[in-house]
């Protein structure tokens, strides 16, 4: 089975991760910091935005690929992928703001967690429905 929906979102998330990594490099160069965050708030925010995305994105893409392989409808896969992508964009943008606790960041994590919860429930349902005891 070709995982075309998963491929689409993997490509989008790779671009997001590259943009977040480039932001880390930009802040390192600006602050003349080679390793760590140098105690610079903007670099700390950039590092956490990239790190947080790198923590969440892989497992969701794995789940998306498994759901696609199990025959989940493309519409549902796109719903998961698009909402998760919007959530990750909101979270990254929110982390880039001077006040790191803001509605964009909060909304981004709520959307991300909602998608993760729904995907987890669907994965468990599909797995249990196909298990032979």
C-alpha cells in the first residue's frame, strides 16, 4: 500500500522542522553562541520550539502511517494531518512570541493533544478489532 497521505504530511513536517532548525541557527549566529543557549531568551525559545516539534511530530507520523496502512479513510487522515499541522504551527509561533504563555501556544498544544488522543483511540480500536485471542 502506498502511504500518499502520510507522505504529504511528512513532507510538510520536514519543512516545518527545517524552518525551526534554521531559526535556531539564526539565533545562535545573532547571539554568537556555539553550544547550548548562552542564556539568551530568544535562542532558548527557538531551541524549545524546534525540540518540542521534534518530540511530537515523529510519533504522530508513525500513527498516521499505521492508520493509512490499516485502511483509514483519506478524509480522516487529512483531518488528523491538517489539524496537527495547524497545531504545530500555532505552538511554534506562540513560542516565538515574547510572552511564551499565550493563546497560540495553548491552542497549538490543545490541537496537537486532541489529534494524538483521537489517533490513539482509533489505533487501539483497529488493533483490538483485528486481534485474534
